């Protein structure tokens, strides 16, 4: 755990009237953190030695509310969004505005580790297999990584999705906009779109399916290894013996359906992602 008293380069940030700059931040899972805005020198290993970057602003947390149990043993979080205080924006010129990460599978049965790389190191091998797509503007503050979803295919068939029905609740005023979110367990779509996707998936999988009463998820019984699951990022184990499509529908009239904290989020179907943004 980071101890500011043990650092000679740690500095508290001052706000108006020369007072400490306190902050309170809330997340989509209803957890909150409070603390002091501070700055510190960060060290990065570029392979030839440590590179020192002074004055990086971060939040030094003093208290947590309703903390996520999965994060209780985590010493800190790194901001990789597009906001002005995110780490990648503060060091953008140093990393040529480019970073990449590879995440282990959600189940992570082998306890494998992920990777986070910046700048020149943020390149994938086997470039002939790398696919690129332009990103949409990320809102007034550029905080989000957004794609315009034009259609969805199941196997080789386009579904010809019509996104106009959810326009009133869509992020950024575009019914097609969807957030790339590596932190959400499921992909969220409005119910009308989800229904078309779930039906198409059920039609191509020759296995009896059902919808559990507590969750609107397309699920299959998989006892006794009687069915080899598709890629782990497309299906998740809902509970023992039940695998479900990792997509959930939300009511279009529910405001949370398409806000930054909740739906219209795209769970990463590829474990490795490279981001590069323009000035």
C-alpha cells in the first residue's frame, strides 16, 4: 500500500484559498471513494532503465463507501479513460498517445497475468490478424471509448438491426453508440436489439436453451461436459452447470440503460486491445 509519508516527491494539490483539494468519486457499482488530490513522480521501465515522469496527478484515497469486494485487496486503480486526469492523457506525449492491454480470460483458470504497454511497446505481433476500426467522439469531455455499432452478425448472417428505437436514451445522442468497457462482465443492449441477437444465437446452436427467472439471459445446461462451449468471452458460467450468452437486455426507457455507468456497453470479445487517439 502506498504511504505518502515515505515519499520525497509526493505533494498534495491545493484548490482555492490554498486549501487541500478533496474529492469524492462514485462508480457504476454504487461504490464511492473520498480523498485528496495529489501528485507524484512515476517510474516507467522502458527496457533500458527507469524513466521518471514528475508531477503526475492522482487521487490519494482516505475512505471508501460500499467497496467492491473484488477490489478490497487492490492497492489502486489506473485511469485509462479519455478524461483530462487519466494517466494516459497526462503522459500522452511521452507514449505517443498510444497504449495497449491484454487481459486474461474472465474465468482465468490458469491464473495467467495480463499486460499493459505504452508507446512503442503497444504493438501486437501477427499484424495480418489485427483488425482496426475508427472510434466515435467520446462525449463533451472525451471520457469514453465509443464505437458506432452499425449492425450485428451471427455466424455469417447480418441481422439488419434498427437502432432508432433507443435513440432517446442513447449515449451521446446516437442510438448506435456503444462504450468499449473492459470492466463490465456482460455486454448490454436495449431489449429490442438483445431479443434479435438472442434469437439468432439460439437458432444456430443445436442445444436446448432456457431463460432463468432471475436474469434475462439466454442459457444452456452443460452438465457432464455434453457440450463444448464457444469462446469464453462470448459465453459465461452463470452458475454450476449453466452457461449463458454474455449479453443482457435492458429496457430502453430506463435511464441507466445507456449511461456511462451501465448499458450500451460492449464487453471486450477480444482480450487484446490497442488504443491510439488524436490530439
